[in-house]
């Protein structure tokens, strides 16, 4: 086993909680390393030799003059020696009483310029921002007392854009690292979300078993669930097709017996109508089932020609139908199911409204094919329900109608297979507008150009 494979195996065994803990731990380690580097950099803080010499001279003069004065006069001497940017403090307080950060390199630099200060136990510290920043410290006078000092310029730290950027780099790095780690840990869950949206479509692709142990178990359970769903759908489809096939034979026998039976024409006509309606029910059921099955890969087709053909067929049967739109519009879709969908909409419009207007247009990046009629329309509260299988209306639009309530369900299923949707809306003045909204990715390159 290679080192890489061993690391991958170890990573896969870590739980999701363990990964989140590792992310937090990694951020803390990086933060600690950044703070340590800043601490070391601060300890190495120095100034240029000219500034070190000037600061050393100030300290030597202050130490000599303060030591020469009596204890009662030292406060006044300290005040006289203080300037706007350099303050002498008497008494200096207890050495080591504060928690200021020491600057040993700067102390050594000053002592190298003024060796006299080596005997003064010189202490240089970085002052907190609450005290004005800069540097400070203390030194011991010959009588053992302590003299303090503070300098805010020219050796103070000014915050410029470059320093701000350097201070921000650890934070930026931490945020980027956290984002990458979290994104990597949750990438399998993101793929799972995409896969759940593809369940029941032809675009479903199995997910790789990757990620933490919990995520792998979830993906495995999802695959098993998908297999059970597919099995149930396949069983239902086969059962419906078998029922439809088995019923065709008795219907054919009934039709043959009816043709040879001796009865009055009224009864014969009614029985023939019932047999024809049952045959149409079976045809609708078969169309609905076939629309839900795999229709193969999308093909290059002319949806404008398809719409015009439906209008021509309506004219052949004496229907009042018209078409408005481009003469040609190439798309990549499943022609059988899409042709069935358009035919159902045109047939519905002619049956319920007495006329059908087909309008094809480009809408934004997609396509809209709308079939208009001037029929009774559909109650607003039932516009969504009529697209469900076996949905029937009890109002005027459903009276004296054959079928099982599968027409719009077939249309809805067909357009969803292309990534689109069926939109139903009542027209002002009466009638229904049924629109097939297809996404822009179905438009062929020739038409898009």
C-alpha cells in the first residue's frame, strides 16, 4: 500500500464530526503558528543605528542627571528632561510589574551604542496600544532605585497599508483554509443534493462512495432507495402495459360480436360508442406509461415544423387552427414525447374551445410554445391539479368527454423530461393558454446562432 492510498483510507475512516474537529484544530494550529511568528518578529524588533544612538544618548543623560540630583529633586529633573515624544518617569515603579512584551534585540542594539547602560540593567518593552503604543522600559540608578521612560516617536510602530496587509495575511489564509476544508468535507453532500433532483429522470448518475463514513453510508442508502424506486416504477409500468394489452383482446371480440349481432341501430350505436371509449382509454393509458419511460437520447428536431404539422392535421379533420411563429427553430429534444404533448394540447383546444392557436417564440434564453383556445377555461384553484394523472374536472370543461384525465399529465411529463415545465393560465375574455416552457439548453447551435 502506497502512502497516498494509506492517507486516503485514513481520511475515509474519519467521521464527519472528526473532520469538523480536524478543521477547527487545523485553524487553531495555523493561528498559533502565525501568533508565534509575530511574537518572534516582535522580539527581533530593532531600529536604525541613528535612532538607536539618539535614544541611547537620551537614556545616558537622563540617568546621569537624575542620579546626580537628590531624591527630592528627581521628579522635577525627570519633568525637565521629558519632551513631547520622550518621557522620563520617576519613580519608575517595580521592575517586571507589567506584562509588556520585551524587546531584547533593541536593548542589545542600544547597549552596543552606549556601553554605560550595560550596568544599568536596561529593560526595553513594547508598550500596549492602550498606553499610546511605542516603546518603554526602565533602568537602575547607581543607588538601586528605578527610573522609567517612554518613547512614542520616532521609534514607535505606525500602522500603514503594508503593515495592515501583513497583519491581515494570517486571517486571509485562515479564512481560505477554512473555506477549502469545509467545502471539501461537504462536497459529497452537495453531489447528493444534485443526485436527489435527478431521481426519476434519465440524467441520474450513480454517486461515488466518497467522504466521511456517515456520508458514505448515506450515499449507499440513497443508491438502494433509488434502486427500489426504479424497481417499483418498472413493475407499475409493466403491470399497466400488461393490463392494457390484455384488455385489447376482449374489446376486439366485443367489436366483432357487435358487428354480427342483430339489434336495433340505437343500441348498436351506444355499444359501439362504449367500446370506442374504452379503446381510447387504453390508448391514453399506454401513452401516459410510455411517456414516463426512457425515450432515448435527445435528437435534433424542428419544433416549428412539428407545430405546423399539428395545425395541418387539424385542418385535415376540419378543425379551426392557426400557427404564428418562426418557420424553423431547431432544438435537441425527444421528438416522440414532445410531438405527443403538442398533439394533446391542440386536441384539447379544439375539443373544448372549438379552435386552437399555436404561438411559438423565443422567451429570454428559452422557448415558449403556447396553445390558445376560447373554451370555458379551468377554475383557478384547479389549474395545478389538472396536470396530475387521472385528474378530471366536474365543470363544463369535463362534460361529455372521454379519456382518463391523462392528457395534461402526459404533456407535463413530456415537457419535464426536457427540463421544462407546463404553465396553464386562463385568458382574459375566456379560454385557456397552455404554454410549454423549454430551457435555453435545448436550442440547437444552428438556431442559437
